[in-house]
């Protein structure tokens, strides 16, 4: 119930954010449902209460992300605000970042109050989460095209994080594109020089393998557990958790990564799987409202919900029909489940999708896991950087091969996949 409810709310917020931004439309009805259910089924009432809490938090996040300025959009020549997402290098000299708006300036130089969250495309600049900036330019639909971006204030904690990130970049700088990929996997930055790899990943439906998420936390935790295996279980868990928190801090508290971190911590506190899932959503949108407008966060919740609801059933159905290795079957089932829930979002954003990830997800995830481990080793022992370049060539080749699957714009293959999945679920139930 939780996974399905989270998916519905995420899609509703994506397609019609104004609906969730008006909680008075649904909260009274939801409260009435709880009052009716409590005498009959306390457990169901509590589940509904959790869902209402998420809807309320998400509505507040949606409301805060909607841009509202005291003057007409065409009169705006500059925006002031706080960077809520690190600048990311785009093709050419431009960068992209997300800005929480605090004020707007018109042609006469007057400053007006403003609020909301907007995506900014600016000239090349190095901006970090927490920076207070002034962006000159103009509003163009849902984005702000900035001709220049200047830092007004850089908080101490942001400056500290920047110095650490720059040190890591210096350590990996000698590895060229291989080092850029390492920076992207370790910190979510460093796209300069890996555009071809990024394009191949998107074409193969494997962009999530490169985007920081729970998978990357699991990889790092697995790597850390090896040298810490001689410590007690409790001590080892505390050290790994502290390191993952530090890793999330270095990456700029990216929403998909923060969601995974909260979820992991809740599970370690013996919280139930379903409760940890929806609680991580409530906490994320409460502490980071800008995540309501983050595509990575949307994919993270939708894909995980699908895996919770469908992957085990599809896996049982697959293995009852075909003699597949358990690891491949489980990976394929997870990919199928994630695609079933996320293809509508992909179509609405990019206009196309493809299904090749069902086959390629397992081997490419394994490759990226090894690459992350090697990247960490290079940070410790820089002399290993030639091995990183070799590994990059192999990864680049694998993504290029995986990209042979064509993009699909017709809903028919998706409907076929959905039908086959439903058949597999029925078969699994009858086993």
C-alpha cells in the first residue's frame, strides 16, 4: 500500500503540482476516511495516516517549489537566491543548477520578494549547494537563462566541502576522462569529458547506473566492510554509516542519495521495510523541499516502489518458466518492475524510452561497482591511475554496445512488457 501510494503521489506531483499545492482539497476527505476506518481497522487507519502525512509534506514542498515573483516574468533581469543543487557541467561552456529564489530584480534595479525553485542555465561557473548568488538573465518558461552568475556569500561549511572536493579532483585529474567518470560516480560531478558515455547510458536505459543513488551507497558500504571486517558488528555499522553520511555531504546532499541514506539508517534501526520507505519520503521532502522538483528523486522513489511491489513476483514467474541463474533472474525482474513504473515518466520527460536495460543492467552494474572500487583505490594510491584508464575504456565499450537498443516512442512495446509481467505474476501466484 505504501509503495503504491508513494508512486501515485510522485506522479501527481510531477504532472499536476498545483493539486498537491492545495492541501485543503484532499486533507479533509482523508481525515474523514481515517475517522471512519479507526473503529474497524486500526492498522489500515495508521497506514492511511502515514500516507496523508506524506501528502501534506509533499504539498508543502510543492508549494515552496512553485515560482512566485512580485513582478511580471518578462521584467525580471536578475534572481537572487541559494543554490540547492551543485552546478553541473553541460555540453559547451554552460552549467546547470537549481536555485531557491529569495528575490528578483527588474530593469530599473528595484528588488522584489520572490520564492520558489527554478532551474538555471548559466555561463560556466563553479557553484556549490549553499552558495548565495546573483544570476543575471531572463526567465524562459520553466527555466532561467543566465548570462552571468556571481557569488554573494559562500557559507563556511560550503567552503569546507568545496576544498575537499577540489582536493579529490586534483587527485583524479591526471586520469583524464577516466578520472571524470570517477568524480561523477563518487560525487555526482565531473561530467566534462564523459558526454559520449552519458549519451550511451541514456540510450541504453542505464542512466541510473551513473546517477548517485542507493546502489552507490551499497557499493561503498560493501567496499568499506572488507577492511572493517575484524571489528564488531555494531562498531562496523556505526563507522560505515558515518562514512556514508560524509559521502552524502561531499556529494551535496543529492535528493536520490539522501533518500537512500535515510532509508538505510531507518532499516538499521529495525524499522519495517514499508515503513522505512514512506518515512524516508516524509523526511526527505520535509528537510529538502526542493527535492519535490528533482527528477532524480522522482525516479528513485518510483523505481524502488516498483521493485518492492513487483520484482519478487516477476522473479518467481521467470524462474518457474526458464532455467535462469538466480542473480540474472532477480536483476531482470527488478529492471522489468522499475521500467513498468517509470516508463510513463520517461515518456513525459524525454519523449522516448527503451527496454534494453532488462538485459544489460546486471553486467553494467557489476562493471560500475568494480570501477567505483578502483576509483577509491586510486584516491589512496595515485600510481594505480593507469589501471583506471584501462577500466574506463572497457566501461565505455560496454555502454556503447549496450546502446544498440533503439529508442522507442510507441506505447505498444511497453504494453506488451506490462502484459507479460502480469502473466508472470499470475504464474508466480499459482506456484
